[in-house]
């Protein structure tokens, strides 16, 4: 089985190694790929669950995710209790196991043929993704669905926002949650983009490299997937500074900051 572990532990954090060991104890001979999301960013976590889960990959896939800000209850926590564990089976049979917090399930909820709460303790450890959850993930990975509890209603999962920073890649390109089909502009049209408190002029492009060196492009990016009916491609808009760094241009914004386009 190919396992993608998406968590907000931080790049190079030994927590990834600890969780990997526990997952391999439950699912020996698996291959595990690691993705580090920003701390407490359920938006980035949910974005990559969809990007990796809904696109082409190995037939036997499990996505195990953990981003649990413990913001479902503002009161003092008893026994390190936090948001509960869930299971989703996507339309392409990819299994997704992880905490239901914020936007973690927002991008995939309409692609899930099955959505369940998992019958496992919500507390018991500060490090639940290592100490509590792997046994349930392992059972599901082996096809044992006796750990599944009640159905999780899609209506209880928030919609993904359509105006935020979703990710900053290694080149400084800013991936957004703005759907490309929501933009009605002609190629080379000039626009004003606001990210957080920083404003910059940009050029709308239907392909990022179709702009001169030094120009900030606002263009459909490399991330996206097909609609649930498989008939239409969803693409997300990106900010791309050719020959430079869009993230730095906008003052190094964080994931989840507001993005506004004035055309």
C-alpha cells in the first residue's frame, strides 16, 4: 500500500518518523510519503488531501492526515481530547483517514462515496496521531471496517473558501482557492491583486509563462482535479512572478490569507 502522511509537524520534524514507525507496524511493507503543512493549517491540509487523493496514483492508496488545532471547543481540554477521527472512501477508492477539523475534508466531501466517524478515543494522548489513531488507520487499510461509527453528514463539513492562499510552493508561487472558471477576463488583461494588506498590479494569463520576465501573472495553476461527474476540470488560480518570487512580492503572506482580484 502507498500511504501519504499529511501533517502539520514541520519539515524535518522527528514526529514524522515516529508516526511512520507506528503506521508501518500496522501496515508492514507499505511505502510512506510525507507532506508537511503549516502549523494548524486545515486549509492547506485539505487542499493536499484532494490534490493527491483525487489525481492519478497507485491503486492501493491510503491518505493519513493530522492537523488538529483543537478549536472545536474553546474550554479547557480533558485528557488531551481533540477533534474526532474520520474515514472517507473517495470515488476512485482512495482511503482517507484523519481528523475532521476546519477545512480538512472540505475539498473532498463531494467526492466521497463513504464518510464515517471512526470509533476511536478522541483523547488519551497529546500525540494522538502516533499513540491513538494508527491502530484504526491500520484496520481500515487492511479492510477491517468494524471500527467505523455513524455516518458523517456532508452538510456538517464547511465548504472550502474561494478567496484564500492555499499554498506557497518552493519557487514562491502562490496557489489560491480561487477557481479558474470564476475568472472572466481576456488574456493579458491588467488586474490588481490584494493578498492580505499588500497590493500589486498583475496580468491575467491563461498560461503562467506567457508573460515577460519580471511580470506578475495571475493564471490557472498546476493544481486541480476533475469534477465529481468527471466531465470538467477544476483548476485553481496561482500568482506567479516570472524570474522572481510572488510570495516575497506580497510580503510573505501566510496560508489562509485573503486574496482579492480587481479586474
